[in-house]
C-alpha cells in the first residue's frame, strides 16, 4: 500500500470510527413490545435530518431527490455513475453524520460489513494498479427521497460498488428495507496487510454447514446444477422474480438441518437493526419455515465457483461466487412483496382513500 493510500485509508477509518461512536450512543432497541416497529424509523429520521441540515445548498441538491422520482428504484451494485451525494464531496463532520445515518439502517454487524466493503475499494485499487474501474472508498452515494418526517412517505439509499441499501418509510414506520445487497471483492484478501480478511465469511460458511449436513439423497435434490451461474439471477431487477422455488424444501430436512437453515437466514436478517430483523424473521416464520427451499449450483468444494439460493413464500436470498476464480461474492436479500415498499405503499394508499383520508407526500 502506497503512502497516499495509507493516508486515504486512515482518513476513511477515522470517519468510520466516528460513525461507530455515534452508533454506539444510540438508545438500545427493545427486543419486545409494539413500539419496536418504530424504533429504527425514528433513528433513521433523526439521523437523516441531522445529515441533511449539515449540507450546503449545492450538496443538498445532489442528496435530495423527489420520492416519486424513477431514480429511487434505479439500483445497482456495479461501479457506475450514480445520483446522490458521494462521501468524497463531504467534509469530515458531514462524513461522520453520514456514517451515523448509515448505521441507523444496520446492526453493528451489518454496519461493519458495509464499511469493510467500502474499504475493499482501496485493496482493489492496489491490486489492479489503475487497470480497472475507478476504485475509491469514498465513492459511495447518499440519497434521500422525499422529506424525512414522521407523517410523510420518504426513503433513502446508500449505494456504491458492492453495496446497495434501500429503505422506505411511511407515517413514522419503516415499511421496506430491501433490496439489501452486500458484495465482496476479493472475497478473501490473499496478500498484503489485510491478508486473510473475509468480509462475508458467514454468508459462505453458514451455507456450507447446511450443505455438509445433507445426505446423498438430499444432496441430489438440493444441487440443481453442476455449474454456477455467472451472476445472481435476480440481478438488479426492480421486482425479484426467479421463478418457482427449486432445490431441497425444509419440509424434507431434519430438525438440525432446519436449524442450520435458519442460522443461514439470520446471517442476512441480522444485518438489519434488531427491530427490523425481528420483523423479518416473524414474516419468514408466519409464511412457514417448512416452505423454504435451499438450492446449490456449482462445485461443492471450497475455492471453486458456486451459487446458492434460499427461497421462501415471501423472500429470496441469492449468493454467487463466480468471478475472479471464485473470489468475488454477490449476496442479496429481496422481498417479493415489499422491495422499495411498492406493494405496501399501494396498500397504504388504498386504505387511506377508502377512509376518505388524504395521503400526504
């Protein structure tokens, strides 16, 4: 790592640590009680308002986008031009507020994954020596759609290479927290001062724990192809649709295997704040654990190209490790009915109109 890169990384780390301190100072989230549904929403609103208030007019013009703008659903996880305000155009105080805002939508585990993903851009820059796309840990964009409020509909996104977090809120309640994409390149850092770092280790290891627990008959059902696809099948679609579930249903798993399946799901679910994670898991259980399918494609051994899908009645998890000789992970959580809050907001509008009320944006 060059002297310039070290300085850049140290400055980035200072911003992260500042965000962690603010994150740690947030009030603890109750694990039970009806009000927990609103806990994260309140923190999101507060941190969003503090962040926006810190911006200069020209910065706010980039960060603030109308809620109904098509850009809200224009998400992706590849390096590309984006709308929003990038971290690199913020001063140190604004960066700290941005990280506090980011942390409002994640658990401590999820926040550390997200910020580590950002930091891997410096690793890629060193590995590629300028031969690939622009790699910059500060090229992550913050966008706020609509006006953060307890009585309006609004949303926000943090996005850049290998990270896309999307949230939608209405009348003080979080109604959507997906798509939620986490990627890692390299999946394992194999040289340099961060050698051995595996940012998304749990996403691979929990799936392998389940895979290795299956007997030959179960494997014959779970493995749907000897070749892994080059990319997650849902890609950056606005509405996830990969067809009917395939693979091994939980109904044909043992109790121990079902527990391993739940642990795999929790690796994704627990990236979110406690109240959001609890709501996600409640939705999964209400729809029926036995209706969840686990499918694997590719080679079974470590270090080879592989893919898996976990699909239930309400959600989709996809994971792919194909690129860069199976050292490049793409992993996503999708909600069949709630991505971007589309269906939920439609229901809210219908209920509001049927009662003669006027929905405010």
